[in-house]
C-alpha cells in the first residue's frame, strides 16, 4: 500500500476546473457555450512587455531566490506611485505567481485564518493541505459581501488568545467589490487591537472602475499587512507566472525563512520573465492608459449585465473592480426547488445543460451549498477585437456588446430566459 498525505488526498478538484472541463467537452461537441465560469484577463499583454520578454529570451541564468534586485526596486516604486503603499524593496519577494507566495505564507504562519464569506477559491484548500484551520466570517449582499468591523470584532471577542491571520481581497474575486478607505481604516483598528496579521490580496488593484488603483489596508495597518500582487490580472499575463509580496516591518524577521523555503522549492522565477516584469511595473503612460481602457471596458460590460439581470429580479453585487460579480436566484428559490434542484452546484449543472451557460456555484466561495448564488466572470470575449473597436468608438452600448461581445450578450439573454421560464 502506498501511504499518502491525507490532508492533500481530501482536496477535491476546484469547481473552476470542473466547469472548464465540462465547457471544453461541450465545445468539442460543437456546442456554443456562454462561459461565465473562467476568470482570466481577456486582453492581450501590452506589446512593450512582450518586446521586453523577447529581448531577454537569451538569459539562461538562475536569478537570486527572492528575485532580481532591479525588479524588487521597481515594484517598490510601483507600489508607492500606483498603489499608495510604502514598501522596503529589501523585503519584496518575487515568486511564480501570487498564489504560490500566498501558499508559502500560509505554510509559514501558524495561525487561525479568517476568510470572509465570498472569497477566492484557493485560500481554503491551501490551508487544508497543511492541516491548518480557517474560519468563515459572515458577510451579506447588502454591502457587496464585504467584511464588517462588527463581524470581525465579534469573532475576536469570542476567540481571544488565538493568533489570527485575516485574508482580505480587494478588488474581490468573486464579488467585484472594492473596500473603501473608510472601511479599511475601521477594519485596521480592529486588526491592530487584536494583533491580527493581514494577508492583503491586491492582485486586481489597478483594475478599478473609477480610480487608478484600489485602497489598501496597508495604508492604515502598515506594520502587519503583507501585500500580494503580480502580473496576472492587471497586466493580463497570468501565463507568465510572476507574483510579488511585500513583507511589513513587524514580519521582517521572517526574511530568512522565506528565503530558505523559496530556495528549497521553486528556486527562483524564470529570468526572462523577471526582466519583462521590470518593463511592466515601470508603468509608463502607454501601459497605464492601456490598463485604464481595459478597466473602462470591463465597467461598461458589468453595468450592462447588472442592469439587465436586476431588471428581472436576479440579485447582483455591484462590481467596482476586477472582472467578476455574484448573481443570485434566491427570489426564485421555490420555483427552482420544485424542479428538484436544491444546491447551487445542481443549479449550475442545470443551467449549463439546458441553457449552455457556465456559472460557478458559490459553494466553492465559502457559501452554504443551498444559497443560490453564482460567480459570473464577464470575460468571455476577444479582448483584442473589443479594444480595437473601443478605440475607434469609446462607448459600451448594447449594440457594441451584441457585435463585439456576442457571448456576453447571448449568455445574459440565456440567463434571463432561464428565469422567465421559471415563472
Ligand atoms: C483573488 C486572487 N488571488 C490570487 C490569484 C492568483 O494569481 P496568480 O497566482 O496568477 O498571481 C487569483 C487568480 O485567479 C485571484 O483571483
């Protein structure tokens, strides 16, 4: 018999992967699927970043474990100028995606992790894989499923004498919500009073629908907030696999621990990618404007979807960044239950089978399985084509969507058809 780690054995494939497999199988059969399940930037990488990668393709050297010094300095400047975060470049670390850096941090910290209901799918499984403990903190649709100070305070009062780490993600996957400065300032007070370490996942920071970047809790709680970011979302380069983290003052003592675990695991991130990342994080005006245009297009699409869906009593979060929103069918619960469908996973299968629309059930996002909410990622379109059309006619109308984002337009009509058929 081969013995394996039971905590890892218990992990199940994420719903994101499962839904992608189903969508691919349907597409292979020639079916047109409206894919709201997969969250990858639809836009091409800015040409200047690709050129920097090409120019460095010959670089075959291992780089320092924690990353190229010039890149870490560039990220420190980027954080200051484009995210209003002060970080010491000596304590900025480069990894193969922010996901890996989050995981290594979770391995290092012996804490109870606090996850607001409506958070990214991978935090929980990462914690489970090391037999760690996490608690789901309640949130509600009234304020876009954002964590409130009252909830955090109540948990801390009921559970003193426990080292806690809060995982906060803004702009948020799956809700699209962005925490305001005031909300973060209030949360910071509770975190400081309870000595909480914050893992601030800011991977979508500059995909903000109204501002250049999103507020960060590190502004109000710099001493114990670890900031995570990377190339994947803002620079549309998920496949480049480069993320960073900035370690705050009170955790600088972990420097050698991070260095050791990096050197014993991934060694260092690919050298050509690190050089290309310098170009990205310099954030010259052409790249900055490009990201702005991507954000405006995403805002136009999300506004259209929310207006259409709310018009037929489907609940929606109000996205202010990233490329997701959550939608809910709780107003149709009785009709849906009478079809023999109880859980969000069953309903997502039904909607995929009968209407060819892929939505992710929220059971993966720390919701009870019978809450009929879904994550809708609004990126099923050809970003290059849309960007070109937007540049010559910068207005996202219904006609524009019908012409350039046919899967968004068609998929939303299918969702509306589903609820209309219920009543
Ligand atoms: C909220 C959030 N955090 C982190 C990541 C990981 O990003 P990466 O590992 O590509 O940097 C993702 C990717 O989907 C995400 O949505």
